[in-house]
């Protein structure tokens, strides 16, 4: 290769290495701040709402003795049991009508 070929190659390499745009990268903190998104942002993965509610019996699923008989001994041990209606007293609307309002207030919307 001749002198001019090496010179042309050197100039080409310098131009490519230096960048074609001619503008410098902005330095951190010198650019305009990004605007915050308006309102709440939807999650990337939708969140499932898991309700702890037994729709069939109108009580929390985690405390439904009709669905989970294995919970009964725990209620009996705490003294929270209505023998007449075979329900926890805290869920027995027949014995205490005010319980119905409490359970209604606990129901998921």
C-alpha cells in the first residue's frame, strides 16, 4: 500500500472512532429532568385480588367451619362455639343478630 492509502485508512478509522454524529453525550444531571407520569401507573404483572371469603356461607374462608371442619376444635378451645347451631358464636347470626352486620362489613367489595 502506498502512503496515501495508509493516510486514508487512518483518517477513516479516526472518523469512525470519533463518532459520526458530532454531538457529545449529555453529562449526568445536565439535561432536562424527565416528567413524572400522570396518575398511578399500572403494574407490569397484574395483581390478583385474593379474597378470604366463603361466598357460600358468608364468613371468612379461613374461619369457615362448614367448609373446614378441622377448624371446629380451635373455636371450641377458645370458648367461641354455639352448640345449638353448630357454629362459632362469632358467626352465629341466629343467637346474635348484630353478628350479621359485622360479617357484612368484613365482606370483600
